[in-house]
């Protein structure tokens, strides 16, 4: 019975999270409960807890995680500079004569905002306020309109710079080092956030294309859900110079941030600093940089950063106690007994992450599930970059899957009252199917995630 305590720990923390307690304190509280309970029962060595201060110090001084507040600051500042509004107007003019052109415009703008901010909540709320009324006015089905906005808003999970990829990169780096140590390999090689950023580009682009193909097919075969393109534009087309002026700020920021990473000029953390400064300059150039705006952006950045680091602290303590009970060995034993080897293990892990996405946020899954299963999977000689992109794509579904998908909550908060929640759920269902299709495509052709990092690095 003692050897199954790690499974009881995992089940206990899931139950506590479902009861509505904060993630950070659920992780830390569950860990301490099992640690002190084990000490009283004489089955837990208290010396394991001596490693807690050094673990926490290493966490706080981790240079990779500095990218989190910088990218959050960049996203919040861009939200204030009204770049999304100008982008949507310009894209609607470009694709206005195409069937489903407005929907395609929303998908493209969502992708550009994802590549500019990396923050799902900001993208969904901004697109919901700007594009949802227009789509409904032009005759789009409420389900199609809300589903498109929710799905394109979650592109910030997979398209770099993504907060999810930053956090996942840090967790996978630790898991990769642990896997090598378990195999008796002592190598300086690791998994960097830059690897995941580069590896996510092609899958992210394919996902956007699949979204657009879906919208085009609905526009052609179900004109009652999406109107003809000629009814979607105004009678006065926007001048190419004006369109270029609206596109330039976002494209310039994307090229600056991602280009500096791809060229090797800057690390992801340094590129995040460049992006934060660029967003600040853009807001100033648009005369949106006031004292009130700067205060609100700083407050939002501080709240998100504190939340992430508190969860990291709780996850570190949980991981420490979990491994003290030999949880990693238990998971390795379970996986090794599965028929089919690494293929079955990958399928089981992906299925568990997908199902947990119905009830848990991506941060919770990243810090509870990934540290447990990743070292075992990496010991099976699975490519860490491919594994990271697969997990990121799977985690993206946690923002869309009812009933606790955060994108659904974000859009519900800004959608008109006459839009039913069931319509939002119905609208995201096809996009969840597209994301699962993308997972299958990536599993069949791993090179989609590994080819570009092998060239760049």
C-alpha cells in the first residue's frame, strides 16, 4: 500500500482543486499533508524537506522564468494600444470579398495577436469586444462567431511567444536532466524555451490554416451560418497604404521578438525584454501611454507573475514529496508494464492530459502532470521538443473544453446576454476536433516539430 502513496497524492490534489481551492496552496498543502502524515507514520524521511530552500532559491533565480513577467507586460501593454482593433479592420478589408472573409480575418488577427502577446485571456476578451458584434451584425451564426473567437484566442498557447511554452520549457528542461541522470548520463544538453518556440512555429501555422479551411468550408456549404463575402465589407475600401500602416506595428514587433530568437541574437528572455520595450514604444507612439494605463498594466503584470510563481513554489514542493515517495519509479514501472511500449505510453499521457483539460487549467496540468510523466517518457528516447509541442497542443484544448475552458469564461464575460452558453459550447466543438486532428498529424509526422529546431540550432 505504501508504494501507491504517490497515486493517492495525485488523486488528492485533483480533488482539492475541484473543490475550488487556489492551485498554489492546493499543491503545497497536499504535499505537506502527506509529508507530515508520513513522518508521523514513520514512512517518510524528514531530511527530504531540507532540499526545499535550495529548490525555491533556484526557482526564483531562474533566468528563463524572467520572460514570464516581460511577455505578460508586453501583452497587457499591446491590449491598451488598440492594435487589435486596427488589425481586424484592415484584415476585413483584405478578405472582405471572400466567402467567410470576416471569419478568416478574425483567425488571422488572432494568430497575429498570439504572436504579439502570447496571452490567451487578453486576446479572447479583445476579439470578443471588437469582432463579435460585427460578426453577429453581418449574419454569422452565434455558434460560429463565438467558436471562432474562442479558438483563435487560444492560439496564444502554441504560437510563440507563448507563456505556456515558457513554463513548459522550464519543466521539460528539469525533466530532461532528471531522465539523463536516471540513465547515468551526465550531459550539459537540455531543452530550451527557444527550442520549443522554433518547434511550435510550423504546427501553429498549420493549425491556423486548418481553422481557415474549416471556416471556408462552412461558408461554401452552409451559407445560412456564414454569409456571402460581398455582404461583409463596407462600400468604401481601405487604401493599401492605410492597411500597411495598421499591419506594420504588429508585424514589426513579431519580427523583432521572434527574429531575434531565430537569428541567435537574443535568448527568449532577452527577446521578451525587447518585446516589452517595443510594446511600450508602440503605446507611446499611438498616444495611449498615460499614467493610468501604465499603472493598470503594471498591476496586471504583477498579479499574473505572482500567481505563476506561487504555483511554481507549490509545484516544487509537491514534486519534492512525490519523488521522496518514489513516485517517479512507480510511474516508470506502470509505463514499462504497458503493452505497446512508448506508443501506448504517449497515447495514455495525451488522453489523461486531454481529460484533465476539462477540469484543470493548463498551468495546473503543466506543474502537476508533466513533471511526473515527462522524465519517464524522455527515458524512452522520445524527442523532448516533439513531446513539448504535443503537450502544448493538448494543453491548448484545456482552454476550449467545456465546462471549465477559460476561453469560454473570458468570452462569456464580454458576450451579449442573448448569446447562450450552449451556443458557445457548440461553436468550439469543431475547433476542438481540429486540434485533435493536429495532434494526430504531429504524431504521424514528428518532423513538423523537430525539423526547424534542427536547422536553426
